C-alpha cells in the first residue's frame, strides 16, 4: 500500500533526523493506513501515540483533521461511542 510505505519512510527519516513533528504525523498516518488495511486496534493505538508525540512537541498542526481521521478509524472498528466523543 502506497500510503503505508510513504509514512514508514517519513517515520524513519524523522527518527534519523530528529524531527518530532514529522515523527508524530508519520506515526499517526501510518496508523490510519493500518486501520484501512484491517489492523484496526493496532492502527488506532499508533494514531493515538502519534497524537501524543504531536502534543509533546507543542504542535496543534492539523488537529481537527487528525481528530476526524481518529474518529473515522474508531467507527471502522466498531467503537462507535468512542468515535462520537
């Protein structure tokens, strides 16, 4: 899957170069790709970890969009109450 490959590359580069913003974004979107490929709960955990890394870097960049993708992923795995929150 192209998205998963690209986000994996982003995470590796961000780790090597020390870019916490891109590490958080890459991890988040890699998690979303995992949800879409059937790895629901593991993908959601990675998305939440990515959001934590973004929060730790004091970056609110794209927060509404990230929350949308997280809610969509929660809905996909059947966690409807969590998605609505």
